[in-house]
C-alpha cells in the first residue's frame, strides 16, 4: 500500500515562518536515528515469534502506516519488499506475597475521632507483581542480506499493594499496552519525523553599546509581527558585532527557519564559541536537520 512520502521541506514555506512573542516557530524534517533503514522504500513485516507476536506485528504496522514506507504482506510482500522485519517477543508475569510493617493509628480520641492517641506498627499482607515484555527485532535489506536495524526493546512494570488497597489493573491490559508502545517505537527508530517546534530567541544585550542595545531590543520585539524584518536587522547589527553570542544564535534561528541548515550550523557554532549555551543545542538540531534533508533528497530521487 502506497503511503505519503516525506519530502524535503520547501524553503519558501519555512522562510515565511510564524512567530509568537519572542519565539520563532520552525518546521523541519529530522532524520531517523537509523538512517540506513529509513532509506528503504518498502518493508514486509514477517513473523514475530511469541504469544504476543501477532499483536506486536499489528502495532508495528500501525506505527509505520503514516510514514513513507510501502508496507507489504504475505508471500508476495516478502518476495518484493526491499526490507523484511522479523523477531520475537517474550512476556512474563511474576506475582508473589510478602509482608511489611506499617505505622498505623491504633487508638483514636473518643471525643475527637480525627485525633490519634496511640500509634503502633501492624503487619500487612501484601503482593508484588512484576510484568516484563521484551521484543527483539531486526530488519534485513533483502537485496544483500544486510541487517540494517536491530533492536532489543524491554519493558518492565513493578507494582505492589497491600490489604485494604485496590489491586492494579489486569495483567492482560498492561501487556497489551506495552506491546503497542514497543511496536510504535519502531517508527521512531527507522522513519524520519517532521516536527513543528518553537525556540525562544536569545535576548541578552550584554556587550552592546546603548544604541546597539536599543536597536537589538526593538528587533526582538519585531519578531512578534515581522520575522523577516527582525532577521534582516540582526544581520545588519551582526556586521557591527560579528562575535556577539545573541546575534549569532538569533541569526542561526533565522537560517534554521529558512531551511538553510548549513548556515544555521555555522551560526550556532559561532554562538557556542562566544559563550551562548544555547548554541550547542542548536548545532545538534541543525546536524539532524541536515541529515533529514539529505535523506529526503535521496528518497525523492528513488521514487
């Protein structure tokens, strides 16, 4: 079945941007953590062994259904898909009794039932339950047999309750939710993500002259109604203060919003060198966006 292809994001659309307060809203495509797997065009979800294997197969299929992958099933799918995903899932439940001492009110004031006059420890009968689910998965590129994705995904829930307390929900519900979550997590591992996020501009004017500070603050306020104008003003002010951390960081945001991720990376590195702690995070984000843009171009050429 044919799914929507995640393509490169149009620079013009990003340049228009949206701003609220002193925040720039940016949309970008981030590369999948496993880039090699993300470049496959089609995947067949093969047998996943285990009592909950079929449920995990469905969860993975549902998680990948909104991505660029063509999902194929059956013998035909296994023969024609570029990649095949298989594995196994194990589940376990361990429940056993235990006792514990807990401080309780043993006697209350006869005239005031809200007042305790004697406390002591009582022994309570309790139960402890541990539910574990572990999925081991691998994705093989069929043309050469290369394993392009391998993951071990564990889940554990420990709960305990004592007499007088309500028991936790049914084991079956916990396992079903865990299997569903593990299945959907595959999407985050092997598929790119288009995200819209907001980053606050850097507003520190330390190191600027009084006149430069005034202009800078006016440009910060301008982001509420005219991002392009603010970016142009920061660029002009940056010519006067080429190593100022706030200007470097804010110009990095402008470049990132416009889809010029390589230039954004340069600005963020400059901001970091100048002492802006935000620069490192911005640089990491720009690297992921560069990778996302490269992968989107590869997928577009292969369509």
